C-alpha cells in the first residue's frame, strides 16, 4: 500500500494483514482521487479541506488527502490494532500536526467530540455493517458539514443501501467487488 500523489507520493503505508480488515485497494483509491480531481459534478476540493475519515483503519484515505493538501483529517477507528498502525503511519510520515485520531466507536465521537464542520466525509464500513446509515443521519442532524461538501462511501458492489430521504447520490462507480458512492446531503 502506498501514497499515490502529492507531497508524500510513493511513500509506503503500513497495513494490517488479518481477516478482520479490508484495506482500500490502491487502484480503487486512485480512481476515487482521479474522480475528485477531474469531475465537474463535485464542488469540493481536497486542498485546504477538512476531512472526516470514519472507519479509517490504517488511514490510507485520510493520509492520501493530507498528501494532496487537506488542511486537517480527523480519523475515527475503534480497532486497537488498526489504530496502532494508523498512529505509526502518521508518525512515520510526519503528519501528526494535520491529524486528529479517535480510538472509539463512531457514535461516541459524533455525539460528543465533534464541534467543527467538514468538507469531505469518507465512510468505509465493514460490508455487513448497516449502522453507518445512522452515522450519516447523525452527521446531517448535527450539521457538521459545510455548504460545499462531499460524502464518499465504499460498499460492496452487490449491496443496495437505501439512501432515500438522506442523501442525494451524485455518482456511483464499480471496481470489481467494490462500489464507490459519491453523495451530498439533500
């Protein structure tokens, strides 16, 4: 796993090698960032943005955002082993100053620890997890998003989540087993 572009381009990211994690593949990550950089559908730029990386794992998405000029990334991950790798990556890449890390369940962080607004949200929940829909509802209810915002969700290709009355889907792309959904609040 590596950083694709930006100031940290080519630097490796340490990741977990176990059955409980599913790191975002470099090819999928590269496609997400190509779409973000070249699409006319979105009115959000990575440079200068504040990113909320939920289910962040070892932090590959958020770290890529920092490499591409994001102002700050807030990482939320409950798995202790993944948090250990995430902190190791942030330290190794010297980007702790651009990061906030929460080792907790997402609901606790959203309800008690977040007071700022974000431009980009990245959700990469386990494919069997549907609680991420409640997390999106909480983000909407707490209004922790800027007027120009983007929600990116990584799901399994075969899953058909119901976003009705919650999100406006802007685009959706499929890459093998993965589906990437780009959306914003209605």
